[in-house]
C-alpha cells in the first residue's frame, strides 16, 4: 500500500469504523507492551518495592488517555522507575466519562453532528481505557479512574454551564480560576484539524463540548488531588483536555508540575518544569547555554546530527522516507529564476501553530502568509518559495486547512515571483534553505537548525530561536516589513552569531533532549519498545538519562543532560 493510499484511508469517513475496530484489536493484542517480561508482578522483589514505595513521595501520573499507546508505555516506564526510587506513584486513566478529550480526532469521529450530540464513539473509549488499565493493574501499580471522582450531577452541571456562556466569551472562560476555555479551544482546533473555527458550521458546538470536557476534568481532578495530596504531577503534553487542565489545576494549588513529550532525536524525550515544553523552550534563561564553547567533539556531533536531519535518519519521525535532494536544488525545475535571489518561507500546520504559539507580529499564520506574498508581489527583483509543511497531510491528525487552499483563495492568480511547494512534494526543505538567500518562519522549529548552519532567519511569530540573539525577530508588522526591506542579504550570518546558534543547537538537541538508550523505535501504533531484560537496568545509576529524568521529577533539578567540559 502506498503512502498516498494510506493517507487517503486515514481521512475517509467511511473507514473510521474499521479503524476503530482495528485499534480495539491492536489494543488487546500487543499494542500495549507487556512489562511482565522484565517486571515479575508476583515476585517477592517487586512486591517489596511496591510495599516500600507506599510511604514514599506522592506522585500523580496523569496519563488519562490510554489509547495513545506510545505515551502510555512511557508513562508506565516512569511509574516503574519512580517506584524503584521509592516514590508512591498513582496513575490516572479516564474511564469513558469525558464529554470530549485529546483522543478525539475527526478521522476517528468524522460525523461532527453525532460527536456534538453524543461525544466520543463507544469504540474509541473501549480501546482507550480498558486495555491500558489492564496493563497498570497487572503490575500492581495504583490506578485511579477519573469517573470515580465526579458525579452524574456534576457532569450535567458542566454541560449546562458550557451552554450558558456567550460564544464570544468561551475562549476566555474560566472555572474556579482555571483557563478551561483556552484548553477547550485547543481541543476543538485539534479535533477539527483547523487553525480557526469560523468556517466550521458546528465549530461553536464542538467548542462547547470540549468546554464541558474541560470542566468535568477540573471537577474530577480537584477531588483526586484533594484525596491523594501529590507533591508532583506528571502529564504528557501539558496541553489539550484533559492534560492542560490537570497542569493548570496543579499549579493553582502550588503543586509542582512536570510535562514531557517525545523529542525529535531517536531514543530521546523532552521534560519540562511547570509548563509544556512548547513554552518553556521559548522562555528558558539563555544562561543555560550561553557563553560555553563547544568542544571539538560536541561541535562535530552537533553538526553531524543537523546534517542527519536532512533525511531524518537520527529521528523518531521522518516526514519523507526518500527526500529528493535534486528537485529542490534544480531551481529552474521549481520555476525559479536562478539569476534572482529568493527566500523560502516555512509554514506550520495551521491548527498546530495556533495551539502552541501565541501570535506576535501577526495575528495568525495565515495573515503572515498573505501579507508576505503581497510584499514580494510588489518586488520583482526577489522571489519567494513557500514550503508547505509535509505534516499537513502526514501528521496526526492531518490538517483540514491547507496552506495551498488558503493561498489560492487570497491570490487566485499567484504572483509570478511566488512559488508554492506542496506538502506532498519530496523536495528537500533543507536543500531549499541552503540555496535561499534567507529563511522566513512563523513558528517552525527549523529556525534552530537553520541558524546553526549559517542561514539568515527572519522570525515573524513565536519560535524557540526568538530572543536568543540568533535570528532577526519581528516585534510588529512594521518591523517585519522593515526586516524584509533588508533583502537580499549579501552573506550568511556572521561567524560569531553562527557559533552562538551552534551552541544553542547543541543545548537544544543534546542536553534538553534526554536520551533513554533502552527505548527503541517499534513499528506499528506502539512506536516505542522498552528494551530491557530486568529491573536492574532501570535502577539508579544504570542509565544517565533516566537518572536525570527521575531526579527532575522527584527533586526538581533541571531536565538537562550534564555538560561535558
């Protein structure tokens, strides 16, 4: 089956039932890794560990959605590792009581009207909860169910409240001081796979259902936290419903919060204190990496990894299995005039950009795209290539708001000096950047690596390279256009700034991304396999990355691999 066929099947409403049936089968036949191969649940050793941990530091592990097989596996790994270190870890799963949640995607629940009326399909909840709960209970690990902490009356009250708020006020809505509207909006965008709701006939109704889900989460977790009194709460992502509500509630009660996500580098994960990594990587003090010269080995390793990003051979995810390095280099083949300088603008997936990054010089990515095209249209001496993010069609969920459609709507006749490279194109984004005079970004992570290899970058939105002295950062529309007026640049960035960018790239890819060497890639929906033979491989001192993660969770130390001087 070709990649294009697989993509089509993923988005066909008629195939949703078959996909859910398949997921139910997978959830019960191997998608959840069996940890009993290295944890002997009934053995005296593990029972002694569980008993000793009963009086240890209280940790609440907010997995919530067991249907993300990869995330659930890492959460169980954390539960085992923390228990081995004496922590009293209680995990939480939703037992099909949330009106809407992070698991809800339009490719799994394509009938929006039915979703608005009834919520997640029963087949979705059945593959999400029971198989995951079985894995936790098999290890003897404490497990709390969200539905045991909220009554039917409270759920009804959450629904009623979600219906009474004026439409214009939903996004800013709060519940007992928690930003439930913000996370409801994020969930609705993710479900509909769009950057805005205004073109969706049932967009407001979807948003109200997610708002009810956020309120139910707040009620249930308020009760859970009161009962368990955790000293730290762990949540993957730290955004959406229920994860974002959990982290906001914990912070409001003065409880430490840890969030995590799979990183880009294979075997690696990003952990953050107090907020999602999408924000902490923008806000972290530059003193964490500034002023330290890289050793020759660190420099070579970092440059080698950045080069590997061209093909994705060192990463968990590859957007193109066989990127075409010649197509992008053949500028005439793209319709470019080799005699004229060109810039390349890299987009984000619309719903992803809206969710993770606050607007800066522009109100949103679409406005940035349209106004950038309009600016280049008036300057025939320059060319613009718009490289649409491949994840528009290969991501999860695939976007239902496509950059090419939005550009076509705004410009029925595209300016002659503007070229759009569609998401399905195998053309290498890196070769495009290498040949470009400059790169323009809104919020893409590519800014980190482009600056490190000397390519001038103009930042229009929020991105991790902003405010680090690496890029040209627009603070307003007028400032953005003033930066564009400097084009074409006559050289790459100066050596001093490039070395600074390389130092940040090393910090970003090799210190903030924490390796767990024993977590191996796996084919299929699980994605990860914990490749250990026994508990001794998870004990303190056995794996440096695991020690850094556990110390950060239990003691609040930085989630960074130690610098090697």
